[in-house]
């Protein structure tokens, strides 16, 4: 009976999505022009180093040299983005942990000092919250902090994150939540659980109970990308995404919405974890070109066209988790287009609503 009800729910939701999509296609105003003029958001990869070895992440198979972003690359990327009108900046890396960078707090403060910079989001595993100081991180100017963890059970943490830092992470998160709860304007903190046990068990764990009163948002991740074949096996209770059977015939939405400046200055059109070894997605270098020239350049146009002309690169063709059609006609994309035009015209646009419950501010 439970399986039947879940199937019915999926069918109903699928029909609802199709009807919603069909309706918005009939409403005038669908326009890709704004998205071709400039990126909506920017991702800065402070480092591609990590201090965990999660079973769901292809970090250990990364072929790029491990490095940290230089101040020259950081300042150049930010200056270029502000020249385009600014907007949201995401510090969630392709793989790695941004708190490894010794200038994390200093650079967040710098970003927050710029009027054209809107929301600032970050994803971390929480291991180094104490290095920078939870209070300093909360005061730096972030809009949202995602913390990725298995849950509050040491044995499960060791299995999934393959790290011995559980006690430190648990202490760091409790301190961060306690300090945040006393702020006049608390920062949005999301705990993204990636457990190998049922949700009800995770929420009932003894180490979880003292944290429940802080009313942080929880999100359970159950399906994981195969990362182009780099991830082939997970623990019980964790499921790999289905290998896509449908041929992609439209450019991916991510090639129209944002750019990722990697720690070495290369600029990539997508920051999903399965793109860690994807030279085909590199569309320029911020030290040699402006972000505007990269966004308007031939390499990014060619990448978009490759979805329809039979020359799609292996990374994108095997993407099983992150691909989305552009959907320029949908309400969220129409709103993004309006914001792009306002920023391009020199208007400073700041969001007042809470950041989305997602990995990217988008």
C-alpha cells in the first residue's frame, strides 16, 4: 500500500509539473536574451582541497593540482563581476572545503563591503569552523551557511565521511547554532544530512537532541550523482542516481545562469561535483580575460550548441543528477531575467527574502 501511494504521488506531481510548464509557455515574455548578456551569479572556489574523504564524492579522483586561490585571482574575479552589476556570490566549491583557505573570513568581509554584492552563501563540512571562530564567521557577512554531514552519530560519520573529526564537528556546529540563536538577525543555517540510516533514526540519535531547540533547517540527501562513473558504490540506505536514458537536446540551464572561477583562475560553466575533471567545461581564465568576455565568448557559445549538434562532451552527456533544461519561460527564470536587466542598467538589487534551501543561491 505504501509503495502504491508513493507511486500515485509521483504520477500526480509529474502531471502537475507538466500542466504548470504548459501554462507558462503560453504566457508572453519568455526570453533568453537577458541570460546571454551576463551571468546571474558567480561561484568562487577558494580551494579545491578537502579535509574529508566522503564516500559519495569523487574528490579522491580529482586530477587537478590541489591549490588555494590567490588574492590576485580573487580580487580580479570580484572586480569583473561588480563591473557587470554584481549579484549573489556562492563560495560552495566543486569539491573541497572553503574554510581551508586562511583568508576565508577576511574575503567574506570584503565581499560584504561591496554594495553591488547581494547574498553570499557557503557550504562547508564544519571541521574548521573553530579555526576561524564561529562568531567571526557569523559576523563576516554571510547570508546562508550550509553544513554537510552524515548526521550526529560518530560511527555513521566515520562510515560516510571517512573522517575522525566527528567530535570536533559536533562541538563546532553546536557552538555555531547557539551563537546564531542569540543574534538579532540570525543567519540561515541549513544542516544537509547524507546518512546511510533512515531519517527517523537520525533525528532520534542522542547527539542530535540538544540541537533540536535551535530550530535549524534540515535537509536529507538520499540520491547521489555517479559523477560520470567515478562513484559506483555507496553504503546501504544511499542510492545512486539513475543513469539518464533520455538524450539531452537542450543546453543545460547552468550554462546560462552562472560561472565558476576555480582556484587557479580557470573559469568553468558548471560547478557540479561530477565536473572536477572536465576541461571541456572550462570556457576561459579570469586572469587573461574579463568575465564579460568569457560570458560572451565563443567557448561558452560552443558548449551550449554542443547539446544540440551532436558534439556534447562526455561529462555533460553522462550527467545523471544536475542537468536541467533552461526553462526560460518559467516564473523563477523570468524573475531572474528581470533582475539581470536591472543590474545591467546599474541598479543595485538586494534580496530581502531568505536564501533558498539549496546548495547554490542561483
